[in-house]
C-alpha cells in the first residue's frame, strides 16, 4: 500500500512538472515570436531606405518607360518621343505651334457672326 501511495505521489509530481514545463515552453515561444516580429520590422524598415531598393525601383521604372516608348513607336511611328526627365521641359518646335494656331484664329474670326446691324 505504501509503495502504491509513493508511486501516486511521484506521478502527481511528474504531472505538475510537466505542466510547469509546458507553460515555460509557451512563454518561450511567445517571447521568441515577439523577438522575431521586432527583428522583421527592423529589417523591413532598413530595406525600405536602402540603396538596393531605390536602385531596383529605378530599374523597374526605366524598363516600364522603355516598354511604353516601344509601344508608342510601334503604333505611332511618326511621333517624336522625348521622355526628358530633366528639370527643363522640352522646347516646342516653333513651326508646329505657328501652323497650329494660325488657321484656328483665322477661321474663328471668319465664322463669327457679325454684330453690326
């Protein structure tokens, strides 16, 4: 009978130790998950400001621009493409502007109804 009681006490002690260890494991998992989350945020923030990301984005923008230039040239071969990325806007051609404005101004005055009565 004494041996049975001793075995029951040992079993109860082992179950308590098992529960305590399980609780400790869960706390360790939670703290490790928090550490990983903080590390992930730090890595993402450092990558967002990195030259590597800026270079990648610029490469993608250039590729996209070239693709649009090729499409524009394919469907409108007579259009002059000038995707100037500098601070100065491209200067318009003076002959194209003069011919575009002159006929409109003449036809607008010729078609206007007379106000003299």
